[in-house]
C-alpha cells in the first residue's frame, strides 16, 4: 500500500495558521512582487478567483468579497513544509517528498488493520501539530493514492482520509474521474486520448494494453498499469539532484534602466548559484532571459506600437511569439553568420533587442549554444529604441551536472 499526503491550499493555509481569524474567509496568496494568484482558499475559489489571475484583473472581486491578500513568503512555506514532513515521518518507515506540499508514504510491510482510520489519524495529527489541513489517500499504487487524496478534498465527510482498494469502488471513482487529472497524463497525451474518445480514467483503463504500448511512450503504459492496481512507479526516499535550476521573478514595475536590470539579474544569478552549491553540482550551461510585460496595453511614449515588422501607429492583435534562439549581434552590413572554428572562439554573449506586438524576450544570453545559421531579420527604423524596452520579467537558469 501507498499513501499520499497532500496539503490543502498550502500557501493560503500557512498564512491562516498565524491568522486564525481568517478561517472560513476568502484568502489568496500572490506570486513574487504581488503579480499573480498562486494559492487560493476554498472560499476564494467560490467567488470566482482562478489560479494565475493577475491582481489587477481581480481587484474588483477582492474588494467586493473582502478577500484577504498576502504576498508570498517562501521561507515560511518551506519551514511549514518541513514540519509536516516530520509529522508524516512518525507514521511511516519511508517518506518521499514529492513537492513542497505533497509526500508519498511507503506502507508496504506496515501492519495496519484499517487503512481508512490510519489515513484519518495522519490527517488529524498534521492538523493538530502544524495547523495545516492535509488530505491523505491510501491505495495499492501511487497513481490511485493521488486520486484518493483528491477525493478527500471534494468530500469533507471523509474527514481527510480515504482508503480506496475494493475493485468496485475504484471502478466507480474512475468512471467519473477526468483523464486530464490523472497523475502522469500530460497535455499532449490528453489531446491524443481525446482523438481515441478517452475522456475519463475508466476509458483509459478499458484500452487494450497492446494499444497503449503501441500508441504511447513508457510513462503512459506505467500509468495504465497503476490504474489497474499494479505498482510500476518506484519509491524514492532520497531527493535526486535537480537537472535544471531556475530563479526568476516578476518585477513590481516595468524596468527600463539597463543598470537596474543588471542589478536584478545579478541577484537572481546569486540565488541560482546558492542552490547549485547546496546540491554539490556544477553548471554546464547558463541562460539569462528577460521578457516584456504581457499585460501591457498602453502604447510607447512616442505613440507607437511594436509589431513583428516594425513600429506602427495601429495597435496589432496579440498572438503568441515563435520560440527562437537569440541571434548574434552583427554589423548592419553583414549578410550571413560567421562560422566559429572552436568553442573558445565563440562569442560569450549573443543578444538582440527586437520590437514586437507580442510579449517576446528583449534580451537573452546563452554561453554554450552555437550561433544560429539563419540570416538576421531585416530591421525597420524605430523612433526610439528605449521606447520599446519595458522589462517585466527576468531570471537566470542553469543546467547542472554532478560534481566529480
């Protein structure tokens, strides 16, 4: 048996621990620099606030329903997560921390007469000792345990614990459970499953095994087996070093000064290096990126709008930008890219600022990628380059390797 302990509305619940007067009232937590909603209490969900909503778009709902708004405090959330993990460690021989608010418990070999009562006991202990409401689902596989924990959130009468093991009960739940909510089913797989008329978890279970293995990759086959009650996903009680470390923040206001942007980027790089050293790894690649504000609606100071073909006085419609590598900076008279004979002769930086009606990157640096071989795009005359550089998001990302 496996159990999944999932903290309910974790960030909002952490804030309520120190503000018990907010129990039963709508609460939301915002992202860095109070940009978007990253956590909502059940009451906030009921008034129509969605995950990821920018604060300026829901300000009317916040004022109308008296929603309490908190800035994110990740140091607090990390400490509360550690406390929950310590409580869980007293009820299981092995605990696998899956995320800051989720953990798997390995119950194989544990002598428990009633796993339903066990789940409710663990949930009550976490609530009593940490103040965080936790949903605990117990099932023969990890995938079914995640589904069981979600049932606890939907049905308060379960009292925070659900034991799902009888085939009839599993079938009843899977017939109503959307396939897109199944752990291990990604967005691309959902589209492919929809073309096969698979909309629920039970539809996926009914597909022949040979068909699953022929049409999908190994992870989907493992998910299919787990839904049949056969454990296929191993238990990891040690946290593996991360392959990619990213530190990024949304600014409180648009940044137009280069020195300001460099200062913030330096801070982000220091944060990434701190995490890199903590897991005793080395960096293979470093990438620095900056993005414009995708919610910006006002024109530039000169009265011009940015478009893919150059500045215009007519506001263009928004469309997602194509993902592309940042081209190298070349003289205006250059007609094709240089060919670098060795890694040492490559330029350390490759960046270009470009005007666009979409939220495209204004700068990018990649120290280990080869320059693109495509010809540079034609540049259109602009009234003022600084008029189109309003950066709202910046960050630093590093790919890692184990230290030897």
